[in-house]
């Protein structure tokens, strides 16, 4: 009874990332299916291998809703061709085609399920997709197939008109072969497969000898007799006729194969019937005699996993000692004129027969040629002349270069084994010079690197591993050829797989070889890695970052010399930020993000303290104003006693109270007109007058040139580093502790011409004149206001000129109260350190005064 046939995808002409043909092997509601590459060339094709040889009854295809092929063709085959290319389809026989709807009626929302009824026997099915329908959703001219289902039943060996006993033996051998494959015993499975093929040959040999030599449209008499005698019920024949009519309706161009022995009868093209695999005769090689495990694989096809690795040719290391595939008969095809000219030197050395094998279209001949060269070079006596040895080496390298580019895995591996033998055995054995080793490496390395970008992951890994292994050969390592070649800058046009493989090779070899006398230097590796940071693929950039971080662990100073010093470039480029964060972690320092978090926490703490200080100051001012209001209220209520003149005791008792009230009033009035920073007192120092004084005249204050805030000169450096709106423009010099513009910070640090700062407890540091002077609060007044004070403070001279007349007037008045209160005002200075004076109200520019932090 027909049932669902399992299958695997052998190859496809291409696919979009994430939509490989392997997706067709999974049947699930969420499967995405296969999708052709964007803007691909048509036709596109997929080759499917069924789990066993079967008779296909029906094919079901689920098309995409808008990536729809205009026509889908079907081909079937018993085995794969030698070279699987679109124009070499002699093994595949066309069944026909179906046309799909353009889906415009459903507004490209529904998916079409197409059922195709066929009656064909084989194990390989090829599906060819032609040009897509154009619509507004299909932007990249793609075709897609969501799912494919194969309905059929296994082919009994009795259908091939074999002897019943032989068919029974073949059936048992096939079961054992399937069991061996299930247990991954591929060697045993190959032997069983060969035994099945041999039995089929023996059974069919008498019939083949009876066939007429010429082709005809009708089968031979012997086959007609067997066809008449073959057990085929009338019911089955009528069913096949009905199926044929259905196929003609569904698949108008299908030529269905006829059942029975007629399948073994060849006919002129176009062949309506598939020719048997066992009767194919080829003057070059009887490929059908090979087990299907050793038949040539499709060229240029991507094999993502090794689920069916038994389809690949055997690559056993013991292949060198034996003559492989001894059962293959025939000779390779002769060389073309172009090949003869190209391989003229190799023909002179090895002979035309061997080189013809290396140029053959059959992969087994190409592998045999390399094995023959391997054996010939291994057995070469040491008495051979140097010239002959060199000629053989160079001819072998020529053949190796050609074999490295081969798409067949076994040929590629044979070329690697031969190259390794030449470098590690042949050259040392015959004591050839390093020039010959360099010749081998220089000629083959570019081809090996090109294979690291192969679409087949297995070939890519083999090439990368061999390059790493070859770089560590004791004969190759001193030449420094491979490291120097690998660190060549990446070109922007280089394919991403090649670029990724090259960066991986550099990363792995640096870890193994280091940068001392290895061909890798900090300079050439850093140039390579920095160039890789600009590559378009993220994986390449990430590996370049890892290379730089690895180098930094060994050579920190040299690596930093190659890194950019411009802070803006570092901040804008996320890769540079990652690198510098990595440097900080290696050095045990906090990263930039951690520093920002610490600065933010410190700023928040400082702001909290300032708010507390402002609140305390406001409470003090409120208390003073309350005292002043009480004094004024008491003054209004006070009445001068009009007692008798002789009542002195009462008058004297009131005099001390009046003096005390006068002193308190004078102190309050003095504080109201006093600058708490410079100690200057003026009757014009009202609230607006003090704002103007702070803004223009106070010698202890200065306007920030960047944010226009008024700050104390003593705290100017801290303001520029932590509070200023442009604080990101400044950095701190560890030598002089001052705020320096980042544009000049590097030059400032390198020149070391600044005056070194002393400890804060020992001396103060003036940010204007850059001089150290005595520590303490009063020292700041002396430095910023004194006659011999800071020469760079422009307000100092103005303050001296303004305060000298006031001082002389105070001396003339001789008022001891002023002197006393002046001292009191000076003593109040420490208590209001850290104060924040509000900005002026009279339309002045923003003048928030930043206080000096407590020391």
C-alpha cells in the first residue's frame, strides 16, 4: 500500500540564510521551508534522496503565498551523476512539469497545495524551479517551497525479474545493510552494497548477452516473453492505465516509465523510459559498478551536517598503502590541448597517464593520481640527483594546487596528505634547502586560504586546521611565511567567510606562537586588527577586539601607542569603548561606566551636603532677622524716663540695658551690609547691592568663563571638574592638581612644566597664578586681597583702591565698635563656608555662587 516515503535533501543550488533546503525534511506547522537566494539566476534546483528505492505514486507540494515559481519540473534517477551540474542530467529522466497559480485572486494570502500523480521508480528526485511570478510582495525575485511530501511504496526485487532465490538473498543483504548504516558501520554497509550490485550483475548477465546489439523502439523477444510471463494481475494493469490518464491530465508533459522489464531496454532520445543503471556501458569508467557510497557527489553543494556521511567517498589514512578502487576498470579520458600545455612540466616528470588521471572528470582517477605521486615520492631513493628531486617536488606542487581547489572531499584530503608528506618527510629526507620548503608553502597557501571561505563547513574547517598545523611544522615555522601572509590588511571586498577565517587563524596562531620571533609583531598585528574593526561583519570585528585584548596582556605600552587618543573618537565608537573598558579590567581599574557612576554618586552626595549647609545658613539668617525685629520693636516701645534729676540709681540701672541694645543693633546692621567672602562693608550693600558686588567686584570670587556662574576662586578647580556645565571638557593633572582642558591635557602631562602642587594640609593652590602659598582660610584672603597677593586676580587692585578710603575714614572716626564688629564679621567666615548666595534679581546674568568646600 502506498505510504509516506522518508527522504533527505542531498543538495540545492542555493538558499537564503535561515531558509535552507534541509528545512523540507521537517514536517511541522511552524516550519519555514526552503527559499531561493535573493536575485538568483534561474532555474533553481533541489535534489532529494529517498530512504530506499521506491515507486513514487504521488507528489504533494505546498507553495509559498507570494514567492511562487511559474513552473516546476520533476526528474528521477536511480543514482547521482558524476558531476552534478544543470547540463549534465544524463542520469535524471524527466517526468514532466506542473504550473502553479500566480495567487493574485487570493491577494497573496493563501498557499497552494499541488498534488502530482506519477508512476516512476528511483531513489533520487530532482525538483527544478523556474522563474518566479512578479508581484509587489516578492521584492527580491525569489521562489520558495514550504513543504514536499512523497507518497509511494518500496520496490520489491522481484519486480526486476530476478530469480526468486537471488531476490530473497538480495533482500536480506539490503536489510543487513540498512542495519549497518543505522549503527554507523559504514565499511560493512559498503561491502554489503557491493555484494548486492554483484548479485544483480550476475543475474542480469545472461539477459544482457542475449540483447540485440542495436537499439530499437520495441523490446527484444526474450524480454517480451518474460514480460508476458511476469506475474502482473489484470487489475494492477488497469489501475496503472487509470493512473496514466490522471497523470496526463495533471501533468501534461510527463512521460511515465512503463513497468516490467521494458525499463531495461534503451531507446533513442528523447528517452521515454529510464535506462537501467546496470546496463549502462561507458568507455571511460563503469561508474554504475561502484557502490552508491563511492559514486561522485554533486559539485558546489553545501552539506551542513554529516547525517549521511556514508555517501561521501572513504577517506581512510590507510589509502596510501593500497591501490584504491582496484575494481575500477578503464583509463581516464585523454588530456585536452589546453591541459597538455598547462601541465607540460608535470607530464615530463610524471608521464601523461598520471597527469591525465589528475585532470580526469572522474574524482576517483584524480584521487588515484595523487596517491600515485605520494607513493612515488615516498619511495624515491636518496641517491637521486638534486635536480630530479627538485623537479619532482615542483611538479607535485603543481598537481597539489589543482587538487586543493577540488570540490570532492577525498581529493582535497589527498592533496593535504601529499603536501604534508613533502614538507615533513620528502624535503628533510633528501636534505633539500629551505628554498624548496618556502616554494611549497608560498604556492599552496593562497589556495588553502581560499578554501577557508568555502561554503561547505567541513572543507572550511579542514583548510583552517591544516594551515595552523603547517604553520607549526618545524620546517615551516622559522620561515615566518604564514604569519606575515595572514596579517595582511583585510580588503573591504573580501567575502565575509574568508575574512572571518583569516581573523580566526591570526587569533589562534598568536596564542600558540606569540609575538617573539614568530612573524607576528605588535605593529603588524595591531594594524591588521584595527583594520578588521572597520569590517562590515560583526563576527570579524568581535574577533579583532579579542586579538587586541590578548596583545594588551603581553605588551600594554605598545598596544596603547596604536590606539587613538582623541576622546571624541573613543566616545563615539562603541568598539573603542569596549577595548578601553577591557584594558581597564585587565589593569584592575574601574571602567568608564563605573567611573561615571562613582562621579554621579559623589556629585549627589556633595549636592546633599550643600543643601544641608544652605538650610543651616538660612536658619542663621532667620535667627538674626528675628533678633533685629525684636530689637527694633523694643526700641519703639522704650520710653525715656522723665524722673527727677536726683534719681541717679534708676538712670544708672537702665544705662547698661541701653548699651547692650545699641551693641546688638550695631552688630545686626553691620552684618546686613557686610560681604561674607571678602569682609568688605558698605552702606550700599543691600540685597541687590550685594549681588552686584558678588558679580563684579568681590576679589574672593570669579565668574566661570564657561558656564558664567560666580564661584569662589578657592573652589574654581573643583567647580570645573565636577559642577560646571562644561565639566566634560576638563581633566585633572595629577602633578599640579589643576583642571586642564582635555585638548591640551596630553601635551600638558608630557611636558611636565607645571608647578607641582603640595599637600592640601601643607599649602593652598591658586588656580589663577598657579602658585602654592600658606594653608588656611585667612591665607586665601591675604593672597587674593593683599598688596603682595595674586598678580593674576584683576579684582584685587580694584578692591585695594576701593577699601583704602573706607579704612582711613574708620580710623578718623576712631570708633572702637566698628573695629570690634569687623573682627566679629571676620570670625563669622568659617561658619558660612560652603554658602550659596542667590542670583541677583535686578536683571543680571545668572550668578549662582558656588561655595568653597570645607577643608
